[in-house]
């Protein structure tokens, strides 16, 4: 989704009373959007539609509409920081098949802070490199295959911290729909 379209959609959701716009605590001049009470009441409905889509929309159709930015924002949002060492951890995702503008993403995980997603090299030493292609990472994220299967196939390569690599299944939370059984239409 383009930034202009995202802005338009957020304004529409704000006008409908689904979200509210507030000043960001960490970045002066920036804003965040939070669900209102009405938006919170919509959550189970949206999740049910998502579960239905995961069960019934074909895997092929899902994998034709890949978006590296959306995937990485979802990964950032759901990352489990508990199993990570209690210091700054920098994880670089490298999508070998993407153009330069969508090839590299950095997750910065620091104790007692929100996880940061950087689209530009933050300049920190990288603790773990996750090298793959966008479709493979999306398949892992959606629960179609495991990270171990992708590693065995050579489609996922983890380089760096053996602790972060070993604990990948613990800190890389999958899509909320990953555990839903796929149905054949």
C-alpha cells in the first residue's frame, strides 16, 4: 500500500470512529493510531474474516500478492523478545530476490523498548543474518512450512549468533492464522 493510500485509509477510519490519532510519545511531530472502543469491538470480526481467508483462499493466490514491507511490519509487531539475550540484538533480514529498496530490513530489539524496524542500516553490529527469499519467509510466517524445513532445503540461511538462530522458533512469532488448518475448496 502506498503511503498516500495508507494515509487516506487511516483518515477514513478516524472519521468513522474506528481509530484515533495521537501524538507519538517517542518521536515528536509523529503520530500513532490507536483503536477506539468501536475499533476494539471490530477486532473479533476482522480476525474471523482473516481466519476464513487463511482456511479457504488458495495458497497460490496468497503467495502471488507478496509485500516485504507488510511482512516485516507484522514480524516486528509480533516478535517475542523474551527468549532474546538481555541486551540490544540486531537481526538483519535479507530478501535475495527483492529489488534494493525491499532487500534489507533490520530489527532492533532492546530491553524495555519497543522493537524497531529499520529500512536503512542503523549502523549497529548485526547479531543474526536471516537470508532467504520473500516467498519462503512468507510461507514460514503463514505456517505453510517450518523454518527447519526451509533451512534443510537451503531456502533459509541463518548466520551469526547461534543462540538467536537456535531460538528462532521462540522469538519469530508466526501469523495469528498460522495454526488454522487449510481447507481445499
